[in-house]
C-alpha cells in the first residue's frame, strides 16, 4: 500500500473487486461492465446511479458519466460524489473505486472523495455517528507520475477542507483575532513566515479604510501576512483576502433575512490561509505572499457613517456612501500594502464582494476581473483545470467613471445604482493596485452552498483555493520550462 504516511486518508491501488465498490462508466459500456461484475444492466446516462448487491458481502454502486464526447473531469467528480453519498449511508469505511474506463482518473477520484465526504459536525452531538471513509482503493495501475499527482491532489483537497473548517465557524468563534492566530499556527513549523498587524500597528501604518470599517465593532481588526519563500525563486505572486468575519452592513444595515450567511464573508481570507498552506506543502519554486485584512462590519455609535471620508494606506481618500460596501474598503488597504511591500509580479484578490456577482453568475463560477489580459487568461485556465471555475467580466473605462467622487478621490459605490455592481466594485479595487498585473476573484456566489450541490455539502466550499493553487502550479511549471 502506498501514500499512507502522514495523510488523512489512506489511498492505494488494488485489483480486488469486493466490499463496497463504486463503478463509473460511459453510455455504451453498460453491457461490458455488467458482464465484468456479473450483475444486471443499468443506465449510464450522466447523473444516474444504481446500487446492486454482488453477493452478501459486496455492494456495488454504478454511476453514469453520460456520453464520452461530452465528458469532463467535473462529471467524474459529481459521479464520485454520488458514490460517496451512497456508501456513507451504509457507513462504509473502506471503498474501492473502479474508474478504469476513464483515462488518468486517479487524482480526480481522490479529490472528489475528499471533497464530497467533508462535513462540519463539531458542534453536533450526533457527530459520532458520522462514519468517514478512511481508505480508498483504486482499481488502477500505479506508476510514479500517478503517485505524485495523487499526493499533490490530496494536499490540495485537504487544504480546501481546511479552509471550509475555518469558513464554517460562526462569527462568535471566528473573530479577526481567531483568524490571525489560526494563520500563525498554520505557518508554524513550515517554511512560512507570519506577521500580525494589530490595531495599534494598523494606526501607525495608516490603514484608515480597514480601521474605518472596524470602527463599529468591539472586536479589534487585524491585517495578517503569510510569506512562503523557497531558497531560490524568480517570481512572486500575492494573494489578498477579504476577511469580514460578520457583515451586518454596518449603519447601512442589511435586511435580517439570511443575514446569518454573512459569517461566510471571511471566506476570501480563509482561502488565502489555505492557499499558502498548500503551496508550502507542495514546495513550489515560487514565492507566495498571502495577505488578509479582517474585521467585523457592525453598526454602533462609533461606526463609520454614510458620507464619511476615509484615507487608505496609499493616501487615496474614499467617500463612503454605503457602509455595506465594506469589503472593497478593507481590500483597499490590504492591496496597496501588498503592492508596496512585496512588489509582486502578480496580485490575485479573493473576496465575497458583491451580491451583483451572485446575480450575474450564480454558484457555478466566480467572477474574474483583471487589469491584465495575460494574467486573466492564466486564471481562467487554472479555473477550468481545477474545477474551481471563474468567468471574466470586462473592466472598461466607462465603469471607472462611475466610482469618481465629487469630494474625495473615489466613492465606494457606483453613481448608477443596480447596474454592473460586480464590475464597479472591481473598478474601485483597481485604484489600489497601481500597475501590477492584478486579478480579482469575486467568490460571492461560489463561497458557500445554501443546499447540497455537486460534491459539496451545505455550507462553505473553500472556493478560491483550488484555482489559486493551480495558478501557482502552472506558474511554477512555466518557470522551470524556461
Ligand atoms: N458581503 C457582501 C456581498 C455579498 C452579498 C456576498 C450576498 C454574498 C452574498 C458585500 O459586502 C456587500 O454587502 N455588497 C453590497 C454592495 C452594495 C452596497 C454596493 C451588495 O452587493 O449589495
Ligand atoms: Zn457588505
Ligand atoms: Zn461584505
């Protein structure tokens, strides 16, 4: 058995066809597969699944992948999600997956098993009854390349679940200080340096936008930097996360319906911690900086009010016309700090930034907006390859017109209400990154699932982690190919 050491799940290759077996296959392969297993035929259209008994000790779940010419890795992940869901009701601890009719399936299968069996149950008494799969056997031949891919995928999928664990924490637990301490702990023992800027330091740094959002809360704000640097590197990429641990809207208070979901307004920051963790585990040959700003956004007698003017780290003044557009405020400081102090080759920010992005793209893809077409293409590609998809929206100058203020350098909401809200938010962020190639990922629609979907249970999804780690892997590959 290989891949066992220090991992959360044992993964191995086998040729045994007994116990709890999940089989995926394309349309047209039904007969061949049913003969192989000595069972009756089933329907292999996409999304179909069927449970059968082989003998009294073995159960088999067939999951259809549909037509081969319409197949992509996401189809396989969803099918594996169905198999995992079936076996979890039978409390199986060890499963065997037969995906031999799909080329290079091993790492995709492993990713889907790890993501689909995630649950957040630490606050539930019945949690003892939730049986987790401890071992996956793959009916596939192993070789060094497959082994390496599977190990990498496992590290990344575990980082996604690590992000989900923080994201799912409620706001009374996951305060800005909690996130800072968690980042420090995560960095410990690895090749990662962590620095925490507390409220006093933020005042000294003149992070007026972050402090302005934090003014209404009794929880102190933080800005945290994580730095992973291999011995030799030629490129630096920085990830910047929005860490609003609870977004009530502030004085521009949100409606109470679904306000609980605003504990997920920190998911960009959580993704940043997980990205740095994964990159350091993969020991990629690039420097990666992870920066996040964290605070609550609450109303109080001390809170920032509509009409107030704040001054960001880079000296730009911001007219705050809606205190619920707070994510862009804290990112203004975090982005300009990152650009000035790391001088990175690329900056990618990750933020649950706008309801408008949820309207535009829904849950299948994050919004992507960039000042650099080459970087945008790389991010889109990383999205496709990782399954953590994004879709680009334009950033034409017409949109930038809409964030000009009469009395400050910029305003925090567009002059035109209910139009292009995801884009005008990005037009605002652009004012804080200078000339550095920058891409913004709006994960408002992808960061959590309001009901189980695909291979995710209800709750946080870790959106942003897979796409950004893939971006780093691709960047590392390009460098070593030069
Ligand atoms: N955190 C929200 C964005 C959000 C809304 C994320 C719904 C996920 C689901 C953000 O801080 C916000 O409130 N944005 C406002 C901006 C508006 C006031 C210009 C929004 O989208 O309504
Ligand atoms: Zn808000
Ligand atoms: Zn917010």
